[in-house]
């Protein structure tokens, strides 16, 4: 699904050049669930931006689903993002005046999906993340975990080849974080390729593989012998959820 070879990203600040990535090479197969870890300044955000076609490498090759994308134009990169990649962020990025189904429909509107089709896809995505009964609730009427599920549904609705999640549990308590990781594990079992950036080692251990970055290079690429099963963790955690008025 993903192959990057000898990838460099160098930022020229005028007085000095900073190498955020220095010769990174890796492959991610279809259906893998991969965590990317590293301290601040390690290059993990730069790598995710390139993988998500939000930025270009200074040099090197990036192939997504057999297509070289490192040398694409801005319009071509935008088309790839819209068609092939689903983004999930720490801060949800939901529009407060829109309800859940309207938020999920947004990328489909940009794609030009006809109204009836985009409503169907949005409904199916919300059901898939367990929010079939919250479709018409606005963000302020949802818990943090439910808002993140809406964000995941928004990414899923466009039926992307790959999901990129940037600290998706960073703003959530432990139990809600486990619920989100259980959802990611379910999606992965259904065949979704998922790359997740996290600073939390325990969250990373829910994945099948962990890539460690430091100073713009991969220092370790390890398989997780036995990923943590989020649903088993949930059974051990107290339920602290407070009902949100509807």
C-alpha cells in the first residue's frame, strides 16, 4: 500500500537548513495497523504530512497503492487526498453549527457526491462507528469520545484506502481512548490500513507494528508480538461516562 524510499525533507529557513527527515525508507502493506512514535522534533509529523499528501519530500520516492506521488502537482495531491486518504485528528475539527451527519457529509460535498448518495454514505459511516442514534446531534451535544467517532465516520465516509490518525486519543480519558482503539482494531480487522501517530507507548502497543523515529531517521521498526486488545482493557476499566443531555 505504501512504499517510501530514501525520503528527505529539508526546510530552508533562510539562514540555516533543517533536515526533518533524513533518508527514511519503509513499507506498509495493505491491511496493516502501524503506530509511528518519536519525541518532539523527531520527524513524525513531517512524515505523516508527506504520507497524507499534505506536503512533498525534498527528495526520495513515495508510492501509494502503486502510484508515485512525490512529484505530483498541488491539484493532483488534493485529488489523491480526497479519494484515497482519510484523516483523523486529535482536535476532532467538527463544525459546531452542523450536526453529526452534516459533518460527515462535508468531504463528500467537496468530492461532488450527489446529495442522496452522500447522505447514504454518511449514515452508513455513523452506524459503523456506533452512532446510528446520534446522527442529528451537534458536537456540543456529544461526549468527547462520540465527537471522535464522528470524526472517524467522516474519514470513513469517503471510503479511503488508508486512514491516517494523528494523536486520536490525545484529548480523551483512558476509557474513551480504549473505546476509540477498539474501533480502530475493528476497522483494521475489516481490512482498513491504518497509520497512527502517538506519543503514548501503551496506545502504540494496540497496533501490530511500531515505527520509532528520532532526529529524522527510523531507529527501530518492530512487530508487536501480542497487541493489546482494547475490548479486553475496557472490561477492566470502570465506566465513568456521564450522560450528556439530549
